């Protein structure tokens, strides 16, 4: 394979030599060590298809004055080094420069740089046994990434250092593929960072990206897409352009997308000029253009008629560094005749093809005034190679070791660890061969037709980015143009993406209980925590007010006073009943059972006190336990009492055996005990399984937290069912005794108490379903207290009234008379 490649190369050299031999020119200079140079002084604008291998004569192609300026800058740099006594004393540098106008037809010049004594031979020995030195020790250039892609592999084989002054594709940083490649310009990654910073600085979101259809442009597009992935920037339109691009159709597509910002970055100067001129011709207006560093300092475009109509042009460029002595060098060079209008063939003093410039008519002023982009990059590239040569030759203050056999890889090794100062800048390369020096300027094409510097982007840590927006004369008259697919949402509104682009969205208000944080995620409403609340369309949450019934609340004070009063009345009634224990009224009210009921009513009142204050686990348990347990005893006692009343007046005569068994085994106490033990067991089991616990009600009121107690209905439902069952039994038995004697009708009193009890809890249940505020605790306590007063006031209080105010009715004779009259009535 290597032999075949060599054969093709030699054929191409032989084919090119007869057609291209010309008079000696500015392109070569004899010296102890030669430095190669590859500059696109001419450019092929419209590549032609060839059906056979053919070299190209670059002088017939389009002349590029900016590249010619860089070409002259390399010549100046080497002449300056040769005139210096410090850098390379007693050593002269020469150069061999070629006009690289095509990346496919310029190989003869490349092979000349690689040749040894005019020949290119395949290696027959391992690399470590190299005995011949290539024609050049290092190469400056080429300019574009496409050229590097085709040229670099030839030089990488021999590890000949290539220091490019313009190639920015990021994949050249891969040292496994490009081990001897270095550059004095930043990679595409750096310039993309600057562009993204500009876009974000002006809050632009909806942008287009135009690039060349080569490796350089495609690499820039890929980096841009990756860079904006985690930003709010959307790539609305992208187009790879070349000399065949239909600009009219392209601009129609851009207009259809409502794109107000066009990013034109990775295109050569000529392509950019064609693009802008097409925009002027097609009357494309009101755009913001961001020019790449290849054409941002263009000298004639900003002065072109109609340029103001296309909008505002911003650009990114390398800082313009004034190189002392360069202007004098150009004037001196142009005062001599180095390039004739026609080439003169001379067989005795000949040079290689594409080392001629038909530019005798170009004045020194024209060379100096053209776009100065990449001037310092060329200057620093030449000086970097010279400093590496200084190290490799072990130069001192007055001489260098010329006896050293110098190989290109030795210069490469010194380049990698190089560090020196040039025009107040520290020149140094990182491990990828990229520069660790320099910055970018941000420019604006002002109304005077000049590229005015308005900001900068420095890459040293920390990154320093600045734009003086006041210097920009926007086409919108001072107001920064907007570049949005959808207008920004108002505060409190979330973006709902519409389509594939996140920049296109509808605005929807965040509901209550949520808020929007545009810095965190503008596409999501964030839920407030349970201790916070928010109104619809909020940008933050507010702390909820915590509400509960304190002990100092007027309602709480009255209810607790009522509970204390109930205990006092129960105690007073118990004393009154004890004093009148043997009287008919006390014995008909239940006798000893009265003291049990009054005691349980007093114990039930303890629950009332735990409905107030901050709920705790203990208070939640004591809020329900005393009432459920001891009210079960009360209802069981009234069930038994109602049953006894029915038995005495109705069942004693019809079921004498049942009545005698009941009296013999004290059936009333047995029923009460069973009910108490059952309820105690159910409560113990339920509270062990799931005890009542503090609960924060956050659903009903969005701006409040109601402190309450939560009950597990599954754990307490059986206990409540037992209470309801006892109440139901009591109501049935008491209702059966509705026709008892008028003055001795305890059943009616019990029925009335039960009706009040049922009405109380129906009212509370209705309030509980309709109202969930903090005062539901007060209403619950009031319902409990009302349940206790139902029996205290409407069952026991009438008995006390008879004992105190109607003692004549509290006699044995009075009760026997009532019974006898009732018996006669029933017998009839």
C-alpha cells in the first residue's frame, strides 16, 4: 500500500513539474533549517471535475488578499528572527511556502515539503532507525480544517510538527489521530462558548445556524447543538451552505420560521460575502447577524450599500494585535519587484509550482489595510517553532549547537513543553496542542462601516465575559431585538411545550397549592409542601397559618366550665340521692345504679378537656377513650333500667319465671359488666392496632393547617357500633313502656333523653360534613357535653325536683296508688 501511494505521488510530481517551473519568488528562502508554509493565497471557488489526476496552477484562481497578508507575515516573522541575535544566534532560518488553493489538487507542493533530497521513498526500516531528515523541520498552516484533514495525515507519519493558524475543528485535539498537530487559534468549542454567551446575554431563544458543508462547519454545528442542549436556546433552522446554495429559498424558509437572529459562523470569507450580498439583494431586513471570526473584520462588507437594511451585525474576532515592523516590511517588499505580471521560466534558477503570485499590482497600502484576522496566530506560530528550535539546538546567548542532527520529532517535543512571552502574551500549548493564551473580541459593525469592539471573552480562569450594549446601534432603535418562538409567560404561568422545540409553548397558570420557579424549571409547576400554600399563578409559597382551639378560647372556657358544672351537679345529685336513698323516687330511678350512672357521666366529662390545646398522641387517645368507655356503661344501665320497667309492669305477670331468674342472678349487673368489658376489650384492641394520632388537615383550607386528631374508622368502628346498638335497645325498651302511669313514667323520660341524644349527634354530623374549620373541635366537645347533659337534666334533675320541692310524691303510699290504678286499668 505504501509503495502504491509513493508511486502515485511521484507520478503527480513528474506531471506537475514541467507545467509549473517558474522564476524564483517570495515563496522560498535558503537557510540552515527550513520551515514549511501552507497558505491559501488563491482559492478555487468553483471546483471542476477532472477525469484524470492533474495538478493545479493557483495563479489562475481567485486571489485572497487576507491570506496574502498572512503569507507576508510569515516571511516577516522569519526575517525578524534571522535579524535577531538572541533567539537563533549563528543559525539562519529558511522557508518553503506553497500556495494551497485546493485541498485535492495541491499535493505536489506537499510532497516537496516531505521529500528528502527531492525524493519520497517508503520506509524500509523501523522508525527508530531513521537516517534521513525531511526537507522541513515544521510546517505553519494550513488555514482551514478541511485542508488539515487532507494534509495532516501525510505529516503525522513522520511526526513533523504542524502549527495551524486557523483550523478550529475540535477533532484535531485527538492526539491519537493527530499526534504532531498544534494550533495557535482556539477550537470550535471555544468560539461556540462565546456565541452561546452572546445569545444568552441578550436573552435570544429562537435562532438559526448557517455553516459550511465541510468538516469545519459540520463540527461547529455538532458542538453548538450539544452546547445548547441544557439551555433555553432552540435551533429553529440550520443549513449547510456552499457556492451552489439557493439563498432565495433559504431566506424564505427562515422567514417562515419567524427567525430574527441568524448565526453565521463557520463559513469562509468569500461564502460570507456571497451570503450577505444575497441578503441585500433579496431585501432581507430586520435581522441580527452574528459573524464568525473568519469574516467579522471584513473591510468592505460593512461599507457596502444597503448593509444597514439587513439589520444589526455582531461578530467574534481575534483581538487585533499590532505587530511592530510589519508595515515597514511590506513597504520595503513592495518597493522591489518580486512578482512579474508574467512568469519567467528559468531552468537554472527554478522553483516549484504554486510558488508564484501574480500580484505586482497590489500596493503596500492594500496589503496593510485588509482584514488583519489571524495575524497574531501566524506570528506566534512561527515564533513557537523558532523557540522550539532554540531549545532543540541547545542555543545559548551567542551560538547554537549546529552539530546536532535535528529531527522534526525533536522540535515537536520542545513545542509541547514550550512557554515564552511574545508581545506581552504568554505562548503555551496544552496537552491537546491547543493554545493556553489569547481571547476573543466581540465587535459591532457601526454606521461608519467599521468593526467596533464592544466586548470581550477571556478564556483564562475565571472566565470573563463582557459586552457594552450601549455601543450597539440596534435596527430597532435602542431596543434589543427579541428572538422568541413564543412570548415569555407572565409570572405564575408554566410553559407547556408545543411541538418539538421547547421554545415553542403555551402558557398555563399554575393552580393553587403550586408555584413556578423559572430559574429551576419553567416547564413544571412545583407543589408546595404541606406546611405551605399558594394562590393560582404564584411564584412562591406562603407558610400556612396553624390553627387549633387553645384553652384560652372563649368557647373552650365555656365548655370546660360546663364540664366542671356537670361534675358538680353529678356530685350534688349523688349526695341528695344518698340522703334519700330509701325513698321511692331514688329507688324507682335505679337505686344504686343511679350512683354508677352519675359517676360514669362525670368520668365521660374528662374527654371534653382534651379537645383543646395542641393535639398530642395522649390527648387524642383521651379525647375519645373516656367517653366511649364510660358512656357505654351509662347506656347499658339505661338499657337495663328500661328493661326492668317493662318487666315490672308487663312481664312480671306474663313471665314470672323469667322475672324470678332475673332477680335471683342480678341480671342487670351482669348485662352492664358484659357491656363494659366488651367495650374495654374493643377499645384496647383498636387503640393497639391503630391509636388516634395528631393529624394536620391541609386539604380543605389551602392557607391553613388545622390541628386535629385522626381516628382509624376500621379500628374504632366496632366500639361505635356497640354504642349505637345499646342506644337502639334502650330506645326500644323505653318505647315499650310509653303507656305506663303518667306520674311514674321513667320510660318516657329515657325516651326523651335518647331523642335529644340522637338529635345532638345528627346536628353534629351535619356540621362535620359541612364545616371543617378549627371550631369543629369545639362543636365535637359541645356534642359530647350535650350527650351527658341529656341524661343529667332530663332524667335525674326531675327526680331531684320531686325530692326537694314535691316530697309528698316521694312516699310509698303515692307510688302504690299509682301502681294499683295502673293494674286496674290493665285488668279491665
